[in-house]
C-alpha cells in the first residue's frame, strides 16, 4: 500500500466516493461521511449534483465550444463518466490531464489513464497550491498556446485563504490563451441555496477529517472569474447550470463557467 495513505483519518476523496455510492473508502471515511450526512442530509445530493454538472459542462465545452484540451485539477477517485470519458465521447481527439495530490487517487490513476486512441489522457501528482508546477507538468501533454478548459470542481474550498485561491486561479488562467475556460464549483453557507446546514457539517469535518475546508459567499466565488466572461446562466447552484430537467433541486454548491476573452 502507498505509505502516504492514512486509514486512521477520513480523507476528502474517499468520503466523496462514499457519498457517491462508491467502494473506494475505509471505515473511518464511512463513519465521518455518515456523521456529516447527519448534520447536512443533502450532502449526498450535493456530491451527485456536482458530478452531473461536470458531465453537462464537459459535454458543452467539447461539443458546443470546440474545446479539445482539459486540465482537471482535484480529480478525485475514478467513478462513472470521468472527464476524459465525457470529453472523448463528444471529441475522441480530446486531451485530458488529471491533477491530484491524494495518494489513494494516485493508486487508482491507471483507471483514469484510459483514452480513445485519437486522444490522450495523463495524470499528474501535484498540489492545487502549486499552480506553476501543475502548468509545467501539464505542458508535456497539453499545448498551452491553444484553448484549455481549466476545471476545479470542489477544490478551491480546500484553499483556505481567499487571496491565495484567487492567485491560483489567476496564475492558471494567465498561462492559457483567449478562448480558454474556467470551470468552478464551491460550497456555500448562503441560505438562498440552503447552505445553513453546511456550517455545522464543515466544523465537524475540520475537526475529524482532512484536508480542512471553507465555504465562500456568492461575491467571493464570483471574484474568481474576474476578467472572464461568464457563460449563461452565470453563478448559480451547480444543479441549476443548464439542467436537463426543470425539476432539479437547488444544492448549496455554486457552479459557473467563464471564458477568457
């Protein structure tokens, strides 16, 4: 077993996997995940909505916007309809670089490294706090002179300092050309999205799991898109970003897509 894997403390990628109904988790992850669910019963719905958002966005970018390169930072554990599967369904020649620093994700990386023969899929073991390192590693697979979709779903909430989080986004987006996209999701406590229950759940998480997490306001989330053109419908609950059904429930997770002009 990878000696970086801790089985005595819950870890985000594994607990998220538990909420999505996966099997790549340990008893401590299931215990913490169940207790967080007790504080915030809709957390499983948030996880599923975030995953569905990924599918809709990647389909739109590959099929509707002609994007052929995806940099997926904070990949998480492989599950159904990973970024490369969605992208290459629409565009078999799409190139995808996954980035994560979770050792258990690294052990599952081979499952991510499947690709349509016309395209490429690669995995980079790196930390979101090191955007320059990510860009350097990704440039071995992606042509950073051509548009790239930079995806950070549920990742900036682990960068506790908002100024640092903005700096990470600026560094990444400065390295890609006009026509590139930024795709973000982020938890919030804002009551308009039903986020009140998140507060106790996040406090429990920060005492019992790793890495620590923070919520952000609509204003803070929107600030990550400074200098970019937001695609319609703008900043919304991720479940309400171009949903396939009007019956979609609102979840306390912002989602938005911005285009670099």
